[in-house]
């Protein structure tokens, strides 16, 4: 882990987030987002916060999409992310279960803190 200005705070965590392996859920009986098509876009906002958007689209014509928005703060060794789910199709799709927005094991330095919000 590092905390150097705009540098990646925890490259291991960021790599897992971008690859879609920091979150997990089940779509019907399948583990997800494994096998889903992924797109990534990123930008630096005017306030200096780095913003990355990663979207996964379910295979087939189900119209289901999971989008993770990741923020990196320039003056703080912190990340913030939210996962959104959308259903584009008119017909219902498989039920999403076992949704975990953080599902990882990482080495941490003394004094590391995990903050979270329920909702």
C-alpha cells in the first residue's frame, strides 16, 4: 500500500476491482461477473478526484448490466466505490443473489481502516 499523492493507494485492490474480482454476486445459478463483457472508462474530475467506471454486460440477450464507479482521492489514501445493477430488457431476468460489493482478502498495514455504508 502507498499513500503518495495521486498514486494508487493499494494496487492489489485496484487491480481486483478493475478485473471484477473485488465484488461478487450470483445471477441465477451462475457466479458473476465472470464471463461478462467488460468496458472501462476513466477520467480525472476538475476537483482532482480520479474516477473510473467499469461496466459488465451479461452474456446473451438478458439486458442485465452491473456498473462499478470507483473514486480515488488525491489527498487521502482512500477509495470509494458503488455498484449499480440495471435491467434493460422488458422481460424479467434471473434473480441476483449473494451480492457483495467487497469480497477480497488483502494484506494491510498497521492502522488500516475499512469504512462502509449500509444501503
